[in-house]
C-alpha cells in the first residue's frame, strides 16, 4: 500500500480542476459576503441558503466593474473554478460580475458577443475610414431626444456646409430593432449619404438592448456607409459599438468625429496662404536679384561675345571639312585614273583585234587537222574493208567451198539436223543447187 502526501493529493485535485472543461467557465449567482475592499486584488465569499464558496477577483478585472460591490448584494458572476493549494480549498476566480436583476440579458450579451467575435465581425480589418468632408450626414435616432439636438448643434458649429438627414427611429422597446435595421438599409440605398450616426441617450441594459440585437449588429456590419455609434454614455457598451467603424462616447463626440472643424480649416488655410505667399515672395525676390545680376553682366552688355567662340569653331570646322573633302576628291581621282588604265589595258576593241589576228592561223590549223583526221579515217576504213573481205564467205567459196542451208534458211552444221526427204540448198560462188536428201551416211568415230 502506497500512501500519498497531502501535497501530492492537493496537486492531483488542482490538476483535475484546471483540466475539467466544465469548470473553465462557470456562471453563478449568489450573495456577497465577507467583502472588504483591498488596495489590489479582492477576496470575499459568495453564498446562498445552502453553501458558501470563496471568490477572488484580480485588480485588473475589479477596476472594470461599473458598480461598487457591498456585503449582502446579490450578483451574477462569470469565472473559473480552481483549487488553492495552501489551504486545500476550492475557489472561483471571477472574470465578470454584475448586480443581479439583469442576469438573462447579461448572459445573452456575452454569448452573442462570443459568437460574433468568432465570426470576425469586430475585427479592425473590416472597419471603414470616416470621410473627411461629408456633404450629407445621416442620423438614425429618435426625433424627440437630445441626441439629434446635440448633433445638429455640433455640426452647425463645426461644419455648417454639411446637411443632416434624420431617419426618425424607435430606439427602445418593441419594434426598435426592426426600425433600426430598416433605416440602416434605407440609408444604404441613398448614394448621397456619406456617413451615418446611429445612437441614443443613456439608460439601463434593458433600455439599450435594441443595440445588442444580432440583426442590428449584422446590419451595421453590412453597411457600405461608414457608421459611428453613439449609444448610451461613456460607461455603457453595446455590441453596436464593437461592430461600428467608430465609437463615440456622446452624440456631440459623434458629430465631432463626423465633421471637420471649419474654423480650424479656415485658420489652416490662412496659415497655408500666408506661408505660400512668403515662399512666393522669397522666390520672386531671388529671381529678381538673379535677373538684375544677369542684366549687369558683360554678356548682356556686349551680346556679340556670346558668338565669338562659336564663330571661331565654325571657321575651324569649315576649314577641316574643306580639307577632308579635298582629300576625298584626290583619292577618288586617283582611283578613277587606275580604273581607266585597267579598262584601257583590258579594252574589248583591243582584245577583238588580237583575236582577229589569230583567226587565220587557227583556221589553217583546223583545216590541217581535219585533213589529217580524214586521211586517218580513210586509212582505217581501207584496212577494215580488207579485213572484212578476207573474212567474206564469197572469198571462201571461190576457193571451192560451199554453204548448205535447210528449208528454213539455217546453215546445216551437224548431220543430225537433216533427214531423208529434206530439201536442202547448197550455195556456191557461181550459184546454188537445190537437192533432195536420199541417203545419210555418218562418219564413224576414228575415221
């Protein structure tokens, strides 16, 4: 059996508390007890009829409270459960605390805020810039409240050139949400509106709840016109403030954000005008001095000096150009003379005369060559005829030989090509004999 130390058990239980997702965010209602305001962090208890729990609220969160806690006050709190190891007691570390009575709205506010934050509706990247010189300012608020009067007064004082277009809107109670959304959408259909102010005066969370409605928040987010929210007083915060392009603590502040100060603009323009005038005067003075100095210079008193150097340069260049052209012409003349000599040496007339002189000699050589060629051909022909005559069958037949042919005119060379009864033709030098074969005798071998 292994025994745990108290420290080990406490650390184990604390880890269990810290890792349990159900204890990470806890919503409690209870009565404040043992409260004594301390300089920094606050330590007290929350109790009801059946139990007590220790509560801790650190200085940063406590400074954000919009009320002063007191013993016996019923409150709604949001926090996380943890275990304090030194005493071994569990406690709740508070993140938020409000007086009881608006608990349902407060819970709904936090849940919707978390949802819209997750969707990214409150991110700065979606914020639109406020136009510097608006021509038409749309105001969505109650026509009878102090909001519109403060806005009109501030705009007339700061920038009377701007026109105010009021969208009378119910800003509290049943139907307020629908009217706010409808008027935002109506304003977005009017291209002349440059900026919108959406707001109302201060009040409780119930009075301001229309500006926490999801439909209103999404309508502000989807608006193409930049929107300044002015809902409640400086300490009041609604979801419309988070999603708007700018938040103003009061209607007067909203009008100041929406408009430039015309008096400041006029003063700035006067300052710029004076500064520009001084700059121009200084430049004119400097240019006048330069003109005066130039007017006193030798060049303006004797302007022909400006051309002295140029005229000398022109003379130098003209002479240089003349020399270059003369050299070029000389080269061309020399080249022309060389070409003329070559052409005279290779003149066609001269070459024709030379060829005419060689023609008779060529003709004689040609006639002599032809005669020699004819003689050689004649001698060759005579030799060939003599050789042919020696081989002629007629010469053979003159010596007593004959040629025998069959009926088809073929020379009979073998005894087997003839049979008894065939007609044969024997050719002699003086004629031919037609015979009929009556008998055939073959020579025996060896005879």
